[in-house]
């Protein structure tokens, strides 16, 4: 099979961009990736577009990729639209990798873009309500929130403001971990404080304000144990990546010293596992397969980007990636293992909590951070000597876990 490389990658600043269109954001990301790869748009043989909000928020229910690409110079090639909830961007990358390995082309594009900040915020939040079986929404909700039963909820720790039902589900997952493994709210806050601290050094981050653990705990509550800084915001933004085979690198004349090898690209879906089988979590199954394909193990990883739509997500996924034993992610975070300079830095970008979470662009944004780290170009957030990196990006819910989950392992 062909070796696949990331030749070029770029992202916009994630955040609120009220004056910019989705096409404008996509064009910035595309131009940056093309410049980084040293190629032109006419070198691309296939393109994958990832986005979730085009239909719901902009009314472009069909062919969003063809519409966006038509305005930024991509046409006359196969174009595919990818929707896999919050894992859409990573899924687009996985499909691009598959097309390259199949010999369909030698240069492929994956691009994700979203415009989530609109005047009607309730409409934007409603996007998340479609991330599960809508025909069984109430049944799903009751099943998931039951995970958190048995944990005492302190007075004054529930917001009276409306939030997505997914916040209550994230809280239930937190409480389940707390009662099963002894994880504490302070440990969850340590993850959030760490990520906000990392984001200070990331010019592409939506938020760049540091918070102490005490400030995280004292922040406005969402639903126990989650407070506002522990959650990803609504974000606008775009990210794009150019992937090549060896032949593609030669054809476009890419600087191979800056190209990063895709050692593994894996997508897995939910199973019908029970709560007492965390070792069968889709994240762990996907990670184990990725390690096998890459010929590497968790001990070989130098830096990771994981899906922290809430801070608890980082603890759960660090355990799934075997970067900490089951139940020990919270103490590891509190001890600084996941902080820059620690044993295995996680979310050096600031994570979804700080960098932002423009759904279809999120996974590619995570890969941008890891490529930057492996190139040694991360500046004040650089992980010294980083040679291998792992990414995890989940989307939707089915049963008691992510409906789709992506893992990429990159190597210098």
C-alpha cells in the first residue's frame, strides 16, 4: 500500500466571524493549505467537504461542498460531502486517505467549514439535537442521564439558562466516571484550566485567556459537575489539508522534510456494549486498531489532540487511548501528566474548550496542531522532540457512546 503524507495543512482562527461568509473562511483555509503544500488547486484529484451547518443554518441542504468549492476554485473533479457529526472532518480525511491508497488520485483535499454563530442561538444549539436517533430522542435521553444517578448534586450547581440536552448527557458521563472511578470535579477542572492555559500560546484559538482551577470551579454552572469554561463554544471556522502519495509529492514538488506521514487512519462506530464494559468503548477499539496499523503503541506517542467538547471528554479519551489506565485519567490530569512539559501533553492547542469547535472543521484543526508539533513549529507550546502524535475525534451518540469515532496517528 502507498505511504500517505500530509503535504499541506492550514486553518483559520476559530471563533466568532459575523462579517465573514462560510466561503470566505473556506477559501482562507484552502489557500493556506495549497501554499503550505506548494501546489495549486488544479493539482487536486479528489475533494472531500465536511460540514454540518450548511443545511440547517444556511439553507444549503444538498451539495454544500460543490457550492462552497465552486466559489473558491475547486471544480471538474470528484467532490464528496461528508457528514459524520462532530467527526465529519476526520472522516473526510479518512476517505481522502482511502482514495489515495486505492490509486484514484495522488493528491487529495479534505476541507471542513462551519458558520455556527447566528442571531438565533437556539437554532444553532438545535443542531446537536440531531446527533442521535431522533425517533427515540426522549428514550435516548433518559437512558443516558441515568448514567449519572447516585451522585449528590450540590445546591446551586445547575444553571437556569437553557442549554443543549447534550450538556446534561456530558454531565451524566462525568458523574458515572466519578462514582465508578472516584474522579473529582477538581480533576475535571484541572483539565479545563490546563487547556485554557495552553490556548494562550495558540494564535488560532477562539479563547486565549488562562484560568486557574479555582476560577474554573467558581465559574457559572451548566449542570454538575460542569461549569462554563469546561465546555466547547459555538464556533465559526475552516481547516483544510492536502494529502499525497509518494508519487503525488514528487509531482507537486513538495518539500518532503516538512511532510508528515499518516501512520494510521481509522474510523470505528458504536457497539451495543454495556456500561460495565468500558474496555470495549469505541474509542479504545479504534485506538487499538490504529496502534496495530501504525506499528506503534501508546508509549511511543509524544503529543495528543482529543475531543473535549466538555473537559471530561479528555479524561475518558486519554484512558481509551491508553495514555492513562482506566480510572486514572483524572489523577493524571491533576498531577500535570497531560500538561506541556508533562509525561504526555494533550490538547496543546487548547482543545475544543478553548480553541473552539466548528464541527466539520474540528478534526482537521486537531490535525493542524499535531502537524505543527511534529514539524517543530509550535513556538511556546512546542513539545520537545515530538515524533509521533495521536488524534481522537468523536461524533454523535448511539447507545451509550459515540456513533462515529476517528483516530489518526501521525509520524515525523
